[in-house]
C-alpha cells in the first residue's frame, strides 16, 4: 500500500522562486529513489486561527507563506530504503539540507493512507 511523507513549513514569501527551484531539484532525486509523486503547495488561503492553525503550528511570520507538501511512495519499505540512502550520501544530504526556509519550524511525518478517492493528479 502507498505511503506518504508530508510536511508543513514557513517559507519567506519573497523567496517563492528559490523554494520552487529547490523543490524542482529534489524531485529527480526522490523519483530515482522510488517516489511516485511529489506535491509542493504554496499557501493561498491559510487563515490565522484563534487556537491553532497551520501558521501557528510552524510559527509563520507576516513575511512568510505556509507551504504544504507531500511525497508519495509505493509503500513504506520503499520510503524507508530511500531515506536510508539519503542520510549517508553527503551530496544528497547537502541538497536536502540547503532548505530555503527555517527547517527547525517545519513539521513533518509519515502517513499510511486510510482512504484514497477520486483523481489525485493535479488539475
């Protein structure tokens, strides 16, 4: 069954193109390691919440936009194998580590889908 890595992060609004370039550079690496899809979504309607919100969760400042992203893998084993290959490779580690945002405020995790419905392709 498919497996999803997801994250939410605050990205400097003025650095949108830098982020896009970063994400585009990562896709071929993840694809070569077995990822089947990658989505990076720029916050367009992300309201501040009174108790909690995406913005509060990542400590987004007024000059930052929230990015919501995920990578799909065919299964958890492929994802785990990919991450084990990424860690020891200094070049790949550097590519991932040169994030154009504050990675300390990123929230992330791995998820096992419980419902997949409709067409998941962009469109």
